[in-house]
């Protein structure tokens, strides 16, 4: 069979705030072949990503992404790989192409799983192992709000929790200590604490280092994203100064960037996002690469359960931690339901049903669908379609 159609759906909350919450809008991709349907989600800014799908060829290194997808042969994991390879080769200089490819690749794997009646992870061979779910959320606006959020987690099955972004790193180190102390106290002694500083130190190793004492005092399980993803030298220098394991990778836009972090950044956890790095195919490549080098692979997910299922497929064959967004937006809930709740042991699994193992709720999503048209020289390049 051949790929018959690719549609993208721009969804958005009525109000989008200037906070580190990527679930305020969404770009879903729907791919069809032979009467079957697959879904994927890009973790990216929707409008430039839609533009990458259809923008007229600039030159031979900048084709519209859809050129490599529509009409392509499709019947096996190898055909997913061939479409993936062709997009990369035709869009070398189109930076948004990897984000667009991510949603398409996920949708292709979902489509293949549905055609063959198998969960995606089963194509990778080694089973589906439980993950220790960690509750992922933003720091509160002040330490008392962080404490209250931690107390909420303490009353659940979660065995680990991460606090990130918000005010952390933007003020004095003493304020960061107050936040981390509040999180630690709120969680209690039996829940692991992880911290995400959201690239706040940019390239400044000294400013980051001023937080080492605090993070070590509270035995933080990992220190995520002190710097921009590409600041590999800075990661390496900080890693040599602290016993706290560094974690990064959500900002990697392709598998090579993630491999560089693994090889040269001194990180001990790699956290790519399947919706950004090139989909399940690229994320699986990174997961295998990390395992061979004793770096732990952990999903990055902060949007819907569709994205969460996609993020667990590449690493279903290993135990470890898994990020579960717990303060999901109204939009994320509309896409694929409320936040997953771990079992009494704090575990979650990748779904066992075919494909991604869940259904998107078109009716619930419809109120968030954005009307969009892209025109060029009087020609309509893109018009949003109904769900
Ligand atoms: Mg993060």
C-alpha cells in the first residue's frame, strides 16, 4: 500500500501564557494508508512546523517535508525507515523538518502497528518492562507553592518527582535552596527528588556551580538542563565538579546531537523527546546508543498521553525512570485523556494495544482546532481540515 494522506491539526488553548508549559498548544499528525489511520504528535511550535510540511522548495536541500511522504510505499518497519531517510536527505537545510518528521514518524509507527495488530514496542523485540514513573511539574512561584505541590505528590503512588523551570536559577542561589528544601520536605524521605533548571544558566558554568552545594545537600537524583543542549563543553565542565548526575537531551533535534551529549557532555541520563528528535525511529537509535555506553535513557514528555505513549516505545525494553506530566493542560486531556496514574509500586508501562495503544478523541479536541490557511502567489499551500 501507499501513504494516501497526511493531515496536521493545530490545536491551541484560548490563552497561551509565557511559562515553560509546552502543552498549551499542540500539533497532531494523522497519516492514512489502505484505510488504516495512524496518529503522531510533534513537540514543537505548530505554525513553523506546518510551514515545513508545505513550503515550496527553496533549493535541493530544502524540499517540503510532505514530498517525501505522500504516495510513499508503506508495508513494513523498513518502509518507515525509508521515508525517514528520504525526509532527512531532502531537507538538510530545513531546520524545522526534524520536528515535522517527528510527528510523521510517530504516526507511521502507529499506522504500522494498527495494520499488523501489534504494539509498536513489539517491533523492537525485547519486551515491555515497567518504568518507575516520576511526577513532572513546574516549580511553584515561591517556596511555599513548591512545598504544596510536593505534598500533593506525596499523597500518590509516585516514587519520584521532578520540579523544573519557574523561578529556579533566575535569582540568588539561596532562593533556589529554599525551593529545593521545600520540595524535599514536601515529598518526604521516600520519594526521589529530581531538579530541572531549564537551560537557565545558558553557558555560564560559574553561575550553575553556585548551586552545586544545595543540590548535593538535598541529594538531588539528577540535575537536568543546566545549559542549552548544544553547550557540550559546559556540561562536561560542570559534570567534573559535582557528584550529582547531569541529565539533558530534550533540546536535541536529531540523533547526532543526542549522541554528542552522551559522548562529550559527561551526562548520565539522556532524555530525548520523540516529538522533536525525529520520532520513534531516531529516539530508538539514541536509546540503543546510550545503552551501549551505560548512559540511562529516559523519555522526555510534557504534553499529551499520545506523546507519552510515543516516548515510551523506544525504551520499552528497559527498566528505569519515566517522565509523567501531572499538571496536564485542558488541551492535553482533550487529546488523549487524563494523566496516567502509576500502580501501587509506582510503575507504568507502554500500552499493550496495537500501535500507540490509545485513541485520540476528535470530538473533545475540536473546540481547540485552529483555522489556518497558508497562501503563496494566490495558491493555497495549506488549509486546515476537520478532525
Ligand atoms: Mg526538562
